[in-house]
C-alpha cells in the first residue's frame, strides 16, 4: 500500500462522511465510510496530546532562557 495514491471523498448527506479511495478507483480499507466528526475529534485529541508540553522536562521553546 505504500507509494499508492489516494483520493479523499467527502459527502454531506445525513451528516459528514468520508472515504479514502485508491488512485485506481478501488476503495481503501474495505471502502468503509467513517464519521468525519469522530475523525476530527480524534485528530484534535491527538494534536492536543502532541502539543501538550507539560509532561516534557525543561523550558518550553517560547520561554526565555534562564
């Protein structure tokens, strides 16, 4: 699957849904449509965990040097 090209199709009908389709037109991951709201919430949670520096030792990059 690495190196393949994909297209993202977003459809608004009874809520936002998306599916990833391989460049040759075959649906990726079984062609399952996933709930976009859930995917966005998961992405926000991952981003918040990634940017949370409270668990890292040392000053944050924005802090002035001591």
